[in-house]
């Protein structure tokens, strides 16, 4: 019983009484229709999300294994226009019919019940009818939104393939029944798209690089993809943007052999340095004339030794050459080392096959790259305070000490600190600079590089503009000499010549 208060007191009113309607059977049928149409709306809404979210790569694999339903789903996923039109027709009709049934049935029912028991309602039937329709529409919209849209869509997002497999047959049946109307709708939509300059048959770029990287990062955060795998995938996308200058071993770090060196000197250098290849120069390192392989050196003795006879012709590349092109140069020339030259024809550095591979998989250490090499370049003074070699790579420091010093613009800690300071400190000077939550103190330097740096990890502070500092430093000189360019490029140095 529902009671409404009037001037005469409480008036009992049984709103949805069978006496005020055309019969209890009709009321039950109307409620059933509303529930059924809401369920129908939920079916079409979940089908839409499922078809758009299903993994087409997985479907291809299942279809290749003989799964007929997967093959059928794959056809829809690859050309979804028709079935999306079917779904929209279903959603539109179910929503329209739901509103029509509810407003025509319950609005009149409530209006008649109120009018028979409440004088104000009887005198203002049109107003009461309008209010009833509004209230019913709001309630129905809420129920449809929750049970006919949001809940089924969330479920379909979580179980997209399961829902898509269940929906495929009913959707095909609906498409067959409403085929003429669906064709008309599709034709109209395509016509409007063409009018605004969009080709309806052009699906555009399905997956972008940014979307893949976002998925990789999300997978890493959720533990689906490991840190190493995530780093490798990111490196692959960055691979094509890097140049020879980004990965080369700088000229100041090159260990080379003079064409005039004796057999004893070459053997001694090979044993001491433990490299498998050496550039050969005539006069200076700017005039590299060949590359010698240790395995070729082992074939000769002191009597038959002739560098000109055993050295191989070098390959030269510019600093600006992309490393994927450098890889092709190494492959085409069947060599593992190439010489990088600057715009003046002088030697900037060398690039090896190992340098290129390390851009994808990270640092590669062989039998001569012992852990003691890194341990000898890092000393722990106290908690969160370390002394490191200036030419140590930032990535190695981050890996060993579990830090996050930025390494996008500079390879070595010397290069980063020089950029932050804006100049190379004089010998005996010990300047200090803050960057993010790190404090860098120069312990030793010479006219070209910072040799030793103390790093103290502290509270996070506002970062300084590294690039601005570097630009101010570079603006102090107009046209750098060879030595000046060497010191400015030391941030690109490798700590060792690649094997």
C-alpha cells in the first residue's frame, strides 16, 4: 500500500492494482518485455566491445589450427563495418522499444491510479502524465545504463573472446533479418563519411609505435613482461633513431697500431690489450689505413711479418649514419669493425658489431670483461656516497648502484658533469653541482676530461637544465679545434674498445 496525504487525511492507494489496469497478465507481460529488452541491449552492447577487444593475432593462430568459429570471428574482426551496423541497429531498437513499452504502460497506469484517488491529479492529468513519463524515463535510463551498458561492457572487456564466440551466431541471424535496413544504414553512413573527406574503407593505422610501447610498459608494471624484455623492446624502437656517433668508441679511447710498429711491439700490444682487432694507422690516428685481425697475426712469425700484407681494408662511415645502415655496412663488408669519420675526414671513432648489438640487448661482457673492471671504478665511501671513474658509463653506474641518473643525452658521468658545470674544471678545482636528487663533486680532472667524480644520493631537488648548460659552454668558442672537439665529445666515449 502507498499512502498520499491530502486535505482530508490519508488516502490509501494501491498504484499498480490489477483493477486499475487491463489485467495482471498484461502487467507481467510488460515487465517481462522491459527485462527482455534490457537484456537484449546488454547483449548488443557486450558484443560490440567483445568484437573490438578480441585478440586478432590469437584468432589467426586458432583459425590456422582448424577452429571454424575463430575463422568466422576473424573475418568479422578484419571487416567489422557490417556487424557494427547490426549491433547499432539492435541497440537502437531495443532502447527505443524499451522506452515505448515503459512510458505507454506504466505512465498511463500511474496517471490513472493517481487520478482516481487524488483530486489534484484528476484535475491535472496531462501534468501528472508528463511527470510520470519523466520519472519512468529516468529510472529506466539508470537501469539500462547499469544493466544494459556498463556491466555487460565491463564483462566483455574481461572475457572478450568468450563473449564474441557466444555472440557470433545471434549477430549473424540479426544481420540476416535486418539486412535491407542495415544496408541502408551502412550506405548512409559511408555517404556522410565521403562527404567529409573520409574513406570508409580505409581503417587507418591499426597499431602505432606509441600504443605498443604503452602496452609494453603496462605489461612491465603488471609483471607480465620482465625488465630485460621491456628494455630490449624499447631499444628496438629507438634503434633506428641512433647514429654512429651515438654508439662509437671515441678516438681518444682507440687502441691502434702504427704501420711502422715491429712484430714484438704488435704481439706485446695484442697480449696486453686483449682485443681481437686493431686499427692500423700511418702517421696519426686520423689516417687509418687498415684493420688487423689477431687470427691473421698468428699465422706469421717475426721473419715473415708484414703489416701491409696481413691487414684488411677498412670501411668508413660518417658520424651521422644511422646504425641500422652501419649494420648493413658491416654485414656487406664482412667485417666487425668500421671507422667513423667527421666532416673534415678525420677519425672520430670506431663502431663494432658488438656496439650495435649492445644497443639492443645491453652491455655484452666476454671472458675479459670481469666484474673487477667495474668494481675497480666504483668505491663506496659511506651510505649513498660513491666515487666513480669519470669515463664510466652512466648505464653501468645505474646498474651497479641501482640509481636512475639520466643517460639519454650523455654516455659517461664525465660528459654529464661537464654539461652541468658548463666547462671542464681546472686541475686542482673541485666544483660541486646538484642534479635532481644527486650531488656530483669533481675530485680529479685534466684539461680534457673529469677523471674522478664523487656521487652523493640525497633528497630530490629541482633538476637543472643540462642542455642549456651545455649550450652555454659550447657558445664560449666559435669553431672548436681537434682537441676541443675531442673533449666535448668525451660524453660519447666507451670505456673500452670492443672486442
